[in-house]
């Protein structure tokens, strides 16, 4: 009698363990045949019988449940929380293109960067851009070990147990795969499953969901993996992270390997060489879009050869060798009921149209941005008319609302034929609606142009700015303090009791100490409790040490987003060096000012905003008190710390003959060097080609080492 024929109740523990191993392998093999190769070898009934026997054995011998058990595909014990996982290679976003001309520019930029003529010799892949949740799945020795969301690109959420519930994702890979494999792709919910779920929710009298993408993301973040399993999520593989060995040398070849290994890949992916063919494929996918059973919002183009991808490298937040060609925004008609003003953390007064609710792209829209007062008047940044007859936007107007992906909806135009006689022109306020301070439009000293945005002059005396600054400080890509959301910040800011009040960032970190010395206990206030308060303090204390780029971003300096914060952190290394540099640049001249402006990616507008921030005594006071509570970590050298140019500041000048200037910069950054746009006493190396001018003269003046292109290539040779 074979192991499979023995009734479950008669199995010994050793027999059960052996059969569970056989069942896990057999079910995994059939998953690959069914989803990856479209040639199942057994019927659905036989497949279900294998799973039922596996479940029965595990029920009798729960101590034998394996890490790769097929039962994890249909549920698992609830998890307490999602631990962070640091990606071995960052998960970066893509740049977007929106027109055929943008696509031509992208293709030409690839040829230009590589220094060759656009002769059709470079192939590109084109595939639908799935509107789902980005996922990285890691295998070691062929076994699934963890899975993480993209998160901030560096660190994601550990959703391994929930990923195991997706039948399309194999637990084990075939023999012969590299020792370490990270497959990346998109988790999504089909349109049919989304509609069925909403019908079920409505029948049960529950709140329905907004769109498949958000539903998939929420389903994947369920603490109970059984809920995730019930949502029937799906997956498309199209990229990779760490690979101990590369099984192919092209993008198309890698995706073909994923299919061999059992992953679903998109059948609409093509390899193309001409721009006309690329655009034609985009049009074809757009025509197929309504009939697809999954949401897409564009087409992604990638350079096919991996060696060319390596040469092209990355910008600070996206690869040079790929772009996403987005579909046109979806539009609808509705009415402007009123216009409100929102005051942001930088004091910007932003007009918001409150609309008669309308569904745009499957989402109910009630608000839309009106950008600024000139936009309401029908004027562009240079005073030009931006609508056909220069008409304004009025309360009572019927308007065209546009929405693209997750972008905030905007009022695109007015249907003048439907303008009522009593439509009310909008008078933009000259004072802040929150604090009453003057609201002004600054003049750009350099260009003489008036700023498009009107700003409150109240600074931190303006409640709106202070509150929005706190919300920014605790936001996901800044301090990311769980339990301090928008509602909680509003509560703490409004609190009059000193034991509860949080008006500035440092007070977040003194809250626990103030609570311990007070009779007013947070846990006794409605909306809180002993457990939630304990978790809040734990979350706050977990952020007393933070990455330098997150700390800089959290400060809320105007024009300093995540990418700029990373550039600054890398350039200065420590917070002390950064603050000293900004203070030394207070006169907007001298070596410190030149050094700030020389950072590749930092322009004068951004540099001036940072220095102005550090000239304000109130900002320095807040930062000083904050540094008594927290410690920004020194920035790490991102790559190749053992290369001969790691940590050195390099300037390229003159013509390069064996590579383009952009390619040389990308190469230096991959090797851990800092690329600067100007020469100073802190420059370590100048690479000079024919035609080098003032930068070469400065290098000689400062005694900086100068080498030519051949010497540079020799120096960085492995």
C-alpha cells in the first residue's frame, strides 16, 4: 500500500511528514503547469483532492505544518503587525510620459545618453502598466522566504504570509534557478472579482469599495491572511531585485524565465525597435483596455538589453532606461457649489472647488484643485490666457473635471453654454482665512516675476501652517509615526492642557514624560485607551533615531521633497555638517553657498529656500529642541564603498570622447563618488576633456588633481 492510499487516521507521524513533503511538491508543480505554462496535467477535481488530503493530514498533525504548506494559500493565523523589510535593491518609481512627442523624446534621450545615432538599433519592451500594488518576492535556494511592499522604495512592509495566499505565486521554484531570486511585479484584483466583492458587500449592507487597486492594497495588508485569501488576488511578474546570477541578458528574456518558473506574465508585452511601432502598440493596448479584466493606466517602455540598462543607470528616483506612457486622464461634468481656501504648511493659499458629487474613473469626486487665483481668472504663469476666450471659473458653473490615476482631480474648463445668469465671480482673499494675517504674492528677485501662489505671512502663529507642518513631520516618508494621523494631530494641537498639547515637533517626543507627571491621562480620553497609548509611545520612541534624509525631509523646508532630501543627506553626510553648511551660506555667497549650489540636482531656487529656512531663529529654536530628543543617523554611501573613488567629489569638464557626460556622471555615482557641477577646494578630482575651460583653471588654482578620460577609465577599472 502506497503512502497516498493509507487513510489519514492510520498514518504514523513519520508517514504524515513524508506525505506532506510529497504533497507540497506536487501541488507546487501543478501550480507552475497551470499558471505558468498553460498546460495542466491533472483536472481541477484531482487538484482539489490533493489539497483536501493535505489539509486533513495537517489537521491531524498540526505540528507538521510546513513553511511551504499549500494550506497557506487559503489562509493563515492572524498576524500581530507587519515588520519592515529593507529591500536589497531599491524599488524606484518610473518617470511618466503623456504624449507621442514625450515618447520620442524618451527614445532619443536613450540614444543621446549612450552617444549613438537614433538608427533603430536599440530595442525596447512595451507592456501594460498594471494598476495594482508593487511587490518584491524573495526566494533562497528556490524557496519563498519573504515578500515586501515597495513602501518608500528602500523599506517595505513584510506581507509574506498574505502573499502565500495568492495561488499564482509559487512557493518553490524549479530546480536550477539561481540561489537568490527576487521577483518583482504587481498584485492586483480583477474587475470581475472586484464587482463580485462589491455586490456581496452591498447585499450584506456594508460599505462598498472604491476601486480594484485600493481594494487589492487593503486586502494585502489584512492582519488576518484568511481575509486576503478570500479576495482572490492575482499577480503579474515583470521585474527583479537581487539575483545571485542572471539567467538572461535582456528584459524580454528575464520575463520569459519568470514564466518558465511558474509566474504569470502579461501576454501583451512586445519587443519593438521603432518609435512608430512603440506608439502603435500603445494605441492597440489602449483599444483593448475596456475588455481587459484588470485595470491598467498606461504602457511601460524599457530598454531591452540589460547591459545597456546598466550603462544608462538611474536618476535619484527613477531609471533612465524606462518610462511609463500614461493614458489620457478621465473626465466628467459637474457643478461648482462653492470655492474654499486651504492653507498649507508653507502658507500657500490653495483654492479648492467643492463639487456636486460625480464619478470619474470609478471614484466619486467631490473636490478638485483650482491651483491658484490666476488659474481661476483664466490666466497662465506668464499672464497668458489658458482658456479659449479667457473666461474665469465661477461658483455655479458647470465644469469639466479631470482625474488621472491617483492625481488630485482638477477643474479643467468651464462649459460656458451652461453658465447660469447668477454665477458668482470669485474674489480671492488678500488675508489668511485661518489667522487673518496678510496674504501676499512674492516677487522673484532674480526674474522679477510675481509668484503664482499667494501665501500667508503668519508663519507658525498661523494655526493651519503649524498643524500642516506637524502632519508633514509625521507623514509616511518623514517620521512615519504610527498612531499619529491627521485626526490625532488635530486633537493634540487643540488641547489646552500642557500634559496633552503638541504644537511643535519636539513636543511629540516629550509627550510621554509630560503624561507621566500629570493627572490628566491620555488613556482616559475618548478615542484612546491603555493599549493604544502604549503603542503610540512605542512608535514615538522607535523614531528617536532616524535616517538623515528623512530628518531633513521632515523639517518641511520649502521645495525640499524626498529626492532633494536624499541628495542633501548624501552630499553632507551628517546633520551637523548640513546645518553648518546652511548657516555658513547665510550671505548667499562664499564657499558654502557655492558648495550647496554645486550639488547635482540642487538649483538656486531650492538652495535659497534652504538657506532662508536656516536664517529664521524660530526654525533654529525648534530644531535645537528637537535634537535634544532625536538623533539623525549619518548617511551611508549607497554603493561601491570599496571603489577607488568612493566618497570623493568628482567634476567632469570639457568633451568626453568614449562616453557621454551623463554616462560618466552615472558611472561615478554607481561607484560611490559625489558628482559636482563646480570646482571648489573640497573637490577631489577633475576629469578634463578637450575644451575644458574655467573649471580646469580653478582646479589648477586650488591644487586639485586633474586627469583625462583614459586615466579616469584606468582608475575605476575593477
